[in-house]
């Protein structure tokens, strides 16, 4: 069983910053990639950022230059530093892990609200 524990969401004013963390535990043999997805009300879940086990990253165009994903392989943890947050960044952010066997695992989600 795999557990992904997320933390760091909350309410922030436009232009502010938040840092999300996701720690993975359990039986997943090894990690191919970890990442963050988000889902805004009434919208589909979308990829925000992803980092592979060798450190390559990719980002949604809407967050490039504002968000940074990083990982700590020793701790099986991924971070998402979010700067210059805007109201359109509001949503539930989900941590994702892709295992060695290309199985997807999901966290429970953490709410990010950007509002004045």
C-alpha cells in the first residue's frame, strides 16, 4: 500500500507564495516520477509540474517561471514552491506518484485558495 501525505496548502493573497510538500511511503519498489496536479471547480484535473527520478522537470505553461518543483530522493518527498500566485491558481492540488511499474498513486489533495 502506498501513502502520499500532502501539506502546505492554504489561503494566500494574490502575489503571495506557498510551498507544498508531499511525502511518499509504503510499497512502491521505486519511483519513476512525482508531480502535482490541480483541479479547479468545474474543471478537469490538470498537470501542474512533474519531476522524474533523474531530476528532469516539466511544467504547465501557465506556471512556468512562477512555480518550481524539486525532490528529495532520500526522503521520497516532492516539493512545489509557488510564487506570484494568482486567483486562477486556486484549486485542489493533488500529489501524484508514478511507480517503477507505471502505477499511479494519488494523495488526498490540499486546497490552495488565492484571494484578497
